[in-house]
């Protein structure tokens, strides 16, 4: 029979992974070319707390 992992053990595991890549997300922003009117896409890996800043920047 499988051993059940306690909730406290899972919380401790998340604390160990705090600096891992799980804090980053991939964002995609469409950018319109002012001359031709076509759209291109800007992709970037950003920390999840800086997503709003990425989309607010021009």
C-alpha cells in the first residue's frame, strides 16, 4: 500500500522549490508594426510578479 504524504510535507516541499522555475511564466504580446500594419509576437519568460509590467510597457 502506498504511503500517504502529509499536508505539512507538501508545504515544506513547495518551500524548497521556491527559487525554482515555477515562479516564471511565458508571456506573449502582439505588437503592431506602424508602417505595414502587420502583427508580430513578442514572447518572453517573465517572473510571475512582473507580468503586469511587461504588458504595460510599450
